[in-house]
C-alpha cells in the first residue's frame, strides 16, 4: 500500500511540475517570462477563395470586387496602402513558357523578376520572406512596392505586393515585412 501511495504522489508531483511550465514559450525564454506575440493587435483577413489568410491592422477592406487583374486586393482603412495578390499554378507558369518540373520558390522569384523586368534578385528579409522592392510612377505620383512571394505546396505560388506612395514607404516597410510573415496558405 505504501508503494502505491508513493507512486501516486510521484505521479501527482510530476503532473504538477508539467502544469507549472505552461506559461513559458519555447524560444529561449526562461522562468515565467513569455514572448510577446508579434501579431498582437492585428486582425486576420481571409481571401474570398479562402486559400490565403494574412494578419493586418483592424479596418482593412476587401476590395477584390473593385480591382481587376488580381486574385485579391485589400486596402488599408484610409486607402493609403494596397495589398494585391496573384496566384500562379504550374499550368499558368508553363503556359508562359517556363519549366516547372523542379520549380522552387527562388526559381519562381526568378520567373517573376524576368516577367516584370526587375533588375535584381529576390532576397530574404529578417522574417524569411523572399522579396523585391521597386518604385513606379502613375499620374505623376511615385509609388513604392514591397513585392514578395509565397508557395502553396506544389500546386500554387503567390506573387503579392504591398503598394503605397513612395514618401510613406520607409515608415511602412517593417510593417509590410511583419504582415507578409503572417500569411498562411490553405
């Protein structure tokens, strides 16, 4: 009986020790400190097709029904920033004349750079996003873009762009990187 009671106490002690560790996140944080969620305060937005979600500040609007040529379009509440995305399947990429037999995300970036005439390569930012920055003029206003790519298994690649006036870009680019890193593909 003493052995059974001792075993029960050891199990109870082990369970209580496991329960105490619940508020410690595994990212090198020790003690009772917790790592702050980088996406705290952001809302999750889903494309109409339901195949991509992204975290953005509250108030963004789905403008997909108003903007042609993209699979989706979101606008910031004040419409100073747009996020547009195009989904490319291997069939679409092959129809454009590119080999997809061993296509990687980097290879897709090279295709996008070739198609759009980017002089340079996609590079990796601090969040692991493959991106390319560019500027252009429209109606005498200079715009800048944070163009980034994602892949969805073997059946789709995404080319996405955050667009804003060039004068606002430097103050927004870190947000663009964070928001891009929050994308989940389904």
